[in-house]
């Protein structure tokens, strides 16, 4: 399935209360590496979205959440299981490298 | 099917090579890189010195336009990474991250360079926790904070100047007593009210448990050690050539740059040409990279016609 957008308003519902693991892509329009991994995350979501839900959080629009989770570098990918961050990936990586980092969840 | 030409890498060198090679009807395949497509200019802001752009041009826009120009003449662009190359012999083999193999009679190498790390143990640990290599990506998160930039060249000065948009104060730390950056950019930094210069200073450690809280510094003249509080560190101390895939197959210099025969892009392997930051530790400009990309395509064209 395709990735979806998450906001401050539905972060609790969509991410923290999810019964399956959720990957949040912290990104922004002006961040080149973020745009570079966009299609890769889309691919991964299409292939593995049933097991690992992938959502995108725009740090420009939703800076409160970004600050709360201590984001200082984007792209930053956080995996949440039962409301806790269990994995953080920082920086753009090729698809095989991302899949390897995410293998516990897919 | 054996192709004429494969171009490995994008950026001004790779795209210019592709424009020339596709206009010469070599129908090149170009591996742009899955996350590195467009190269170093993708994380810069305004490029003021690329001729023809009177009012400057944004780095990513320039790359997007070069890419379109390459596509226009029939370059087959592949947004994937090359993971293996066999460059010896008459037919060169290139394997990509999806397992596809492309064979060609000539290869142009344009993999560019990657950020150099300071080499401190805490640098990786605090990466994304206040240590960054990309001011345009991460500057936003340092609003109203005091941050450090280490380096003395164009990229350090550009990052420092860019970061003043967000930070209260930017301290530019350089181990010498003058900047290597071009004069116009250096003057901009030196005269900027938010930028403080810390000359003759080396970063010897990055402090902080969960995130960056400060730096341990050493005066390179007196050896005196000190600590200073910062919430962020941007590293801009230069680049290393991305030649890791071809070590052992092709002649490299001591620093890992591909060696080319002077006034050409010919490497020691027949049919293999190299251009851009992968060969250049002197000029390293968008325009020189583009120029060498053009040379590589012409060299390849000549090689293929014999």
C-alpha cells in the first residue's frame, strides 16, 4: 500500500496506538536527500506495507512533533512498536541498505 | 546486448558526459545512484558562479535541468546504484543494486566524492544527534541555537552563512589562520554579524551523552585545550573520492582519486574514462566537473570509433 501522511493531530492514533509497527519518515520539501528516498520508501511500502506501515511527517508543517522526538537531521526514519521508538535510521540510504536495517520488521 | 557506453554517477560531470554522449548517438546508460543522484549540488543552495545564470541558480534545479537535457537526447537514466564493476578487458561489466548487469565497450566513471569525516569516535555516535553534514537539510532544526561549523573552504563558508538564517550564532572553526574559500564567500562570512571565527583551532572531541552539548577544542599553535558549548556541529572539512568500487582494478593516487592521463580523461584501462570530483582534488567546481564530463564523452566517442 502507498505511504500516507501523518500530522500532529493524528500522530497518537496512527503511530503510537498502532497494533503493527509504524515507520515515520521525518522529511521536508527542501531536503534533497529526503526527496531522494521518497520513492524508495514508496516502493518498500508497496511491498511490505501490510507488515510495516509507512507514514510521512512533514517537519515544516509539524515542527512540534519533530522537536519532541529530537529530530536534528533529516531524513530521519523512526520505527515505532507499541508507541516506543525501537529503531532510528538517519540519512538517505539505498533500498537494499534500508531493507537490511528494517529486516526485523518486514 | 553489448552497449557502447555506461556512465556511472550523476552530478555535473556525469550529466554533461551523458548530454554529449547521447548527442553523439552512443545511447548511453547512466546510473545516477539511488540516493546520490545529482551529486553534491543537491545539498547546496544558490550557485552564483555557473556561467550563463546571471542571477544564480539553485543547485538542485541546475542538476534537474542537466538531467532533462541528458534524457532529451536519449540517455537511459537508471536511478539505482552500481554495486560491482569489472573494467578490465574489452567488454566492461557493471552490476546494479537490483541485480541487473549491463555490458559495454566503454565506461565513464563520474562517482564524485563523499563527505569527509573528522574521524572522531563520537562523530558517528552523535550523527543525527547534533552532528550533521548537510546544512540545507538540517539547519532548520537549530533555530535560535549556537552552532559550530568546522572547515575553511567554500562548503564550510557556505554552510556557515546559510546557517545564520536559523542560528543565533555560528562559530566557524578552522585549523589555520585564513580561509581557503573564494574571496567573495570568505568576505561574506568574515563580515557577517552572526558568524564568529575561531582560527587555529581543531575539534578534538564532540561532547554530549544523548545529543551534542559541546566541543573539545585544541589551539593548533599553543596546544591549549578548551571546551565550549554548542548544540550542533556541521562538518565541512572536505571530500573523499568515491572510488571504493574500483580499488585494485584501476590506478588511483594516494588519496584514492582516479589517475588520468594529462589533458584527457583516459585512465590506465583502455575504454575507461574518469571525470569530475572523482579525479579532481584541485578545482572541484560545478563548471570544471561539467567540462571534464564533456571531455570524457569526447574521449569515449573517439575510443569507440576506432
